[in-house]
C-alpha cells in the first residue's frame, strides 16, 4: 500500500527505468561481479513477471522487487556453495559432527558460521568504499552518491548538479568503473 493506504499496482513496463539501477547496485554489492549481478537482475525481473498475478499490493513495488532479488541472490550463493562443496570439500562417511574434526568441515556443518563476520566486513567495506570515492573526481563521486547511495531521481540530481541526464549517466558509469577498480585493488584482494 502507498503512503495514503491505497493498494500498490504493478507497472512492469516501468521497472527497468525506475528500479534497474537500484536493484543492480544492490546485487553488485552482494555478489561483487558485474556479470553475475546482471544475470541475477534479469532473473529477478523474469521471476517478478511470472509472480505478478500473485502480487497482493501490500508492499511498494520496489520493496517487492527487492524481496525477489534477495531470494535470487540467496539462490545464487546456494548454487555456487553447493557446487564448491561438492568439488572442494571431502565429506566422507566418517564426517565428525562432534566439532573435533576439520575446521572447514565444522564451518560447513554450521551455516551460522558463514554470517558471523558479516557486520565487521560490511563496516570495513563501507570504509573502503568511502576511501575509494574520495580518490575519484569529486563531481563523479557526488553524482554516484546521489544516484546510488542516496537514491535521488535523475531529474533531481540533474537539477542539483546542473547537468543533463546523459552527462549524469556518463559520470555515474565512470564513477562505478573507478570505484570497482579501486575496490578490486584495495578491498577484494585483501579479503
């Protein structure tokens, strides 16, 4: 429902224009790979179209799409972790569930252990992103922050920065590229 209590109606024709950037940025921040993020985003839109008949209108359209995206990201990690586990972890019939066996096997047996460092890693990643943003041209960093972090509309950003929409997209693209290069050298290789 919207802020006035009216039921939300889906508008799939506008999803890409309205939500693609936000959903892509959400996905890339979770998976760290542009191609995987694009695939997950595409899967999200397809799943949303297939599930649109069951949409009850109790949530905002973007909130509903984000929920679907989260499930697609989880599915991605389940598939990749399942494949890695089969390929890399020698689980035998002598698997020791007492906790005294191989530490890697204990971690696999305890799904909560995967999440125990999330808050630390998220705060460290946040610092790394801020450091990287400070290293790119200020106008690119500002455009990127307004669009991606603060979720301003294109129209509002263009008014604020006194630029055209095409200039905004070029600046955001360059900022993303520079940010990913910086994060790849300063964050992902160290973690």
